[in-house]
C-alpha cells in the first residue's frame, strides 16, 4: 500500500506540514508509523480525506450540462490574433488553458479578471504515476 510522509501529504492537500500534524493529533486524519518510526498516512486514507475535504466553488452559470468536470476561476491571460485565442484561467491551484476562436473570446467578453467556468469533457484521460511509486 502506498504511504505518504507528512510533507508529501501536506503538499498533495495544499496545506502546511503543521496543519497535517494538527489533523493527525486531533484525530481528523489517521496516520501510522512506518518501518523507520515516522508518521505516514496510508494512500487510501489520504485519498478519502482529500475527497471529503475538497471545496468546490459553486458554478455561477446556472446551466445544466452532461460534463462532470467544471472548474470555476478567474481569467489570468488572453492572447488573441485575428482567428484564434489562448485563454488561461486560474481555478484554485489549477491552471486551465483553452484554445478557442477570437470570435468566442469577444462574444464571451473574456478579459483578465473575468469570472469563467472551464468545462472539460474528454474521452481520453491519461494517468501517470511517479517512477518508483506503487
């Protein structure tokens, strides 16, 4: 079973090492000792914790959609030419980049600081694991 040291767990959760230690000490997050006596969090425990503590930003668009992957954020960059544009949106810790027509950028009035929802529906999702991790 995959185990994560405190610093690794903190990095994956986007919090400080001290926060993870407080959660462990307070019984919010379960940890065990590894062979070297260090506190570690089992992968399935960390995954369940991450999922239950995820804070999604409410989708302000109010439309129904079949795509399940939507990311609410702020437009941080718009680079357009006559035909195409590249739009970057910062959605929490995630940077989402979209290529679209310049016409769509104008119609949506996308500019730096605009609130936007990136909707992703893909039939192919590539999953990778770090070398040496199981």
